[in-house]
C-alpha cells in the first residue's frame, strides 16, 4: 500500500474511533461523574495499557530524552484540554452538535500548519476544507437556531476542544520526526492524564464513585483513546497534518449516525447533505494527493536510534 494511502486509511480509522465518544460520553455524563476526573482516568488507563504492550514488544519505544520532556508535556497538555473541553461540550450540548464543533479543528490545523510546519494551503486543501466545514455546519443544524440548543459555555468548550486538538496535531507532527508514533501517543496520554488528575487532586476521593462505570473507563481508554490516537499519530508520519486532520472529519458523520441510532437523535435531509459534503471533502483531498508522500522533517544530526524507526 502506498505511504499516503496508508496515512489516509489510518486517519479515517481514527475519525471513526473518535466518533464513539458521542455515545460513550453522553451515557457517562448522565451518571453525574466529574468529566475531568473521568477523562483523566481515561488517559491514565490508556497510558498504562500501551506501556504494558510496548514493554513486551519493544521497550525502546517507551524511552524519551530528558531534553524532550517539555515537548511531550506540551503535547499532553493539549490532549488534556481536548479531552476535558470535549466532555464539557457533550455535557452542555447535544451529542451531534458537540462532535461537529470538534469537527472544525481541521480549519485551525490548516491555519497553524502553514506557519509551524511550512505546509502550503493550496487550492485542493481550500476546497476540501470548504466542503468539510460546510458539511459540519449542516450536520450541526447551524441553520436552525432552536435546533442548536447551544449556550456560550457549550460553544466555547466545543471550539476550545477543536483548537486544543489542532495544537496536538502540530506538536505531534513535529514529534514524529524524532520519535516513533507509539512513543508520541504513549507520552501524550501519560502527561495528559497527569495534567488532568493533578487539576483535581483535591477531589480524587470521588474516583471510588467510578466503580459503577468501570466499563466506561475501559472502553474510553481503549477505542476512542488508545487506538484512535495511535492511528492518527501514525498517520502523521505518512501525510501532512492538514490532510490527516481533514480526513478525520469523517468523525462528525459517523458520530451523528451513532447518535441517531443509539441515542435517538434524528438527522434531517440537510444533515444528510452535510454528511455527504464531509465525505466529498475527504475524497477530494485524497484524489489530489494519493500516491504523493509529504516530506518528513529530518532529525538533527547525532541522534541515536531510540526512535524505533
């Protein structure tokens, strides 16, 4: 399989896995559990699961250089903000609206990647962005003020979550130049969980209350966290951050479908049109780039082989 095709496939997989957060998040929010503690345990559980696997498969992938700790702390902080703000958006809005607000992050990636990574915002990317964002607008029923059911807290949480993940995409892309994608994912979870749980250190006694929803923590750690972030981070090693992020815009479509069938949130004709626009944007992006590999930044001279590449 061509490198770019593998990158797009992994980004699509990540988008579908992230969409499961709509259902899991809504179900868990209904229990009244503190979202920050919940997502902190989600990240921590994913960290220990992945560390256990890497410890058996290749211990070198667990290692990072002391001088790179600030890089991974920044990466983990973005993960923490993305997790927490997304769950607050789920708490204060409908599942469909929350996932579509999160789906706007490719716009922020496209705006940031040009300056941070030197990625050119060409005509193909602009058209793909236009289609996907227009699709998100329709899926969210943004044309119907009453249907949005949004308040200022929900809007800021959803958009803030998108910005946080856009920053993770940029930092993660930089980190994959020197580290294996599994290493980047591992320490993103680890530092993300640390930041989240440290922010609630005075309330950690409430963790005992999570015993009744242990299944939710496990599912959150495995599917929309460990597998999704690993797939996305690996995709960044094969395609540009902008292209990877636009491809994961399949998340609002699959998320809206899941909300329809599992939570009873119905989709109107215009929402289905929006879903088609999102898919069209993804296909357009792939047609213009399939078979071409984005240039990978070269590691500085003198690095040893701990990246595992």
